[in-house]
């Protein structure tokens, strides 16, 4: 089976978020860390769900949700960084990973939508003939 880059990246990101969450809780930070834990681990869960999508639109919907969760993770990471709750270099590394995930997900969603549109146009042309 071919490696699925977005599945691996989102899984690896989730593991790093769990590690950060644990360290934040040790420092008595519970609110922002919990928000980040939810959004950061939700990315991979939605990517996994997309793999079993019942339709192309279901696939696109799940990946779009994953993209939103990745963007939300960026928000929480920026808050943690800018409030000096975590080190700038740690936040920036995770932000870079999250932004990479957003870019990959956006690309997959766009290409899936474009391919679906092309299929509909081709089918419409065949129906006309």
C-alpha cells in the first residue's frame, strides 16, 4: 500500500500536540491546552474518516473539517506563543507543521472538486450525444 502523506503528517502532528498538552497541564495550563488538544487531534481523526467516505462529497466534507481543525490549531498555538505560555521556537515549529497540513488538505480538496467537476462535464457531454 502506498504511503498516505496527509494521514502520516496529521498523526505525527497529533502525537506532538498530545506531548505539548501533557507539558502544559503539568504547568497548570488547562483551558488553552484542552482546546489545542481537541483541534490538534481532530485533524487526523477527520482524515481517517475521509478515507472511508461514502461519497466524493463526504470525502471532501471530512477533509474540509480537518482543514478547519488545523487552522483552529494554528490559532491556539499563536495564543500560547504570544502569551508566552510556550517557547516561540516550539510554537513556530508546530505552526509550520499545521500550516503544511492546511496546504496539503486544501490541495486535496481543490483537486477532488476539480476532478469531480470534470467528470460531470464529461458525463453531460456523453448524455448530450
